[in-house]
């Protein structure tokens, strides 16, 4: 039985097993999530807090687009680094140094998030930060892979071309006119998402073969799970912080409870059965890189955006439980969970599960609540949204248990 990846004593043999700074191809060290990786994740707690602050300052359609763009950018920084540490061994000091440098750049970049669109300095800091992170990480990978994994070195040469092309857009947006910044950065993000979809095809170099992307499914699954815990955990931190600063009343307590229960339900939607489905799909896949690209790289950003929007809505509910402070508050209270459920549905579909009717009905119900919710108090609407999420969690559990019963009955009758 394999021990827990975060609690095991690491031996010198494990650390030295891989060639160069690469992870070994088998054994526990090939899949272990290391402490330095979790330490690297701490920066993103701060980033999510900054994103919430950004949207709270301008809860408008423009503010929504800006928040979505920056959230997707933060996700892309994290997930690209996760791919690199899936292949490289974070127990080797050069890789640790890489993560610490990226961590410092990420912290600086995160500090600029609230002013990334309304300040020339903020925009420039963010743009330079994201470009440096991409260049440092990619060049390091090329050097690390050049001897023992030349196929992956060529993969990162292609990625470097795409990184430079996207970097020009990030810099153009960061140093260009503020009113065009969000759209230029949206184009940079579109390029970032397009790259893996076309396997970073470059004229003269072609695209990266799918086999080059083979990854440790166990490591990728655990890393993404930890990221979701960080994202949802940050919303709980915000809930507690805001609640500590308001006057104690029945309504503020109600808003606090609604926010906490909502966070728990979001956690259950992914971790009760979605995470298990992803893990099993990765274990069965012959081309783990393609599954990781779809299920663990592109799709999860939808859930992350849903968590960020939900955290903002929770803060508004606790601060203003009696009235809709802004016309978009009702849509925000319902929209964040709806986006998260959509991401959950897409993730489950990407790992081989069917289109789940419970999720589709829940999204429709949340849209209806967003329309009619303007006439009720935020705290009441928040509890109604939690009711919808609870039904989805229960339906998920029923579907899973029904599948187990059918499997047992089928095995019994053989």
C-alpha cells in the first residue's frame, strides 16, 4: 500500500532516483506531491483574495470580464507550473530554486491584481510578471530536458515560441491604453488556451506528439485537488474575516451560515465523486497527457472562476443581508455556483462520465433564481441556491450508489 504523499519520510535514494533533475519513472517518488509544491501554492491564496477585492470594487459587467480574465491568467500560471513539476523532481535543488523564483514573481504579480486595469503601474507589473514567469519556467525546462528527455525539450521549444507570442500581447496590454487592456489580455489568454489544443504546433517544428505529454495521473489529480481546496478555502477565510467585522445579528449569522454551507457544498460536488472519476480515468488512459490537457488543464478554470465569483457573492451577502446592494448581486449569488456546476459537469464529462441531468437542471434552476431573486433578500436567495446545490450533491450520491449496486448485481449473475 502506497503511503500518503505528504506525510512520508523521503529517502536519499528516492531523491536521487531520477536522471538529472527529472522525477524517476516509477516508484513513489514518481507521483509524490512534495512540500515545496504545496508551499508554492500559498501564493495563490493571496491571489484569490486580491481577485475578490478587484470585483468588489466594480461589481459590473466590465468588472466581471476583468475578474474572469485575471482568474484565468492566475490559473494558467499555476497549471503550467504543475505540468513542469510533474516531470521535474522538486526534491532537487535546481527545481526548488525554480519554484521559489516563480513564487516570488507570483507574489509580486498578485499584489498588482486590484490595480491591473485602472493603473499604468499595476498593468505593467502584472504584464511583466506573467511574461517573466512563462519565460523562466520554459527556458529552465528546455535546459532540464535537453539530455535525458530531448523529446520534451523540443516540446518546450515549441512552448517557448507560443510563450513569446503571448508575451507580446501581455506586454502590449500592460503598457498600452487602459481601456483596451482587458481585450488584449483576453486575446493573450485565448492564445494560451489554443496552444495545448493544437499541441503547440509551430511552422517547421510541427506539433508535439501526444506520447511526449505522458504524465503521472496520480500527481496531476492530487495537485488539481489541492488547488481547489486552496480556492474554496480562501472563500472560507473571506467569510470568516468579513463576519468578524460586522455587527452580530440574526441576518449576519444567516449570511455567514449560508456562505459556509455553500463552500462545503462546492467542495462536495467535486470531491465526493468527481475527483475519484478523474483519478480512475487517468489510471485507465493510454495517453494520459491528452486527458490531463482536457480534464486538468482547460476545464478546471471554469470551476475556479465559479469559486471566485461565489466568494465575492458570499461577502456581499454577509455585508448586506437585507437588500440587494447592486442590481447584479442576485445574478452574482446565483451565477457563481452556476458556473461552478457547469465546470463540474464539463470535468466529469471529460473523464468519461455521461452528461449529468442533475447538473443541467441545477444550472437552469440557478438561472431562474437569478431572474426572480431580485425581489428577495440576499440571505434568503443564498439559502435557496444552497438548496439547489444540495440536490445536485444528493443526486450525485444516488447515481454513484446505483452504479455500485448494478455492478454488484452484474457480477453476482455471471
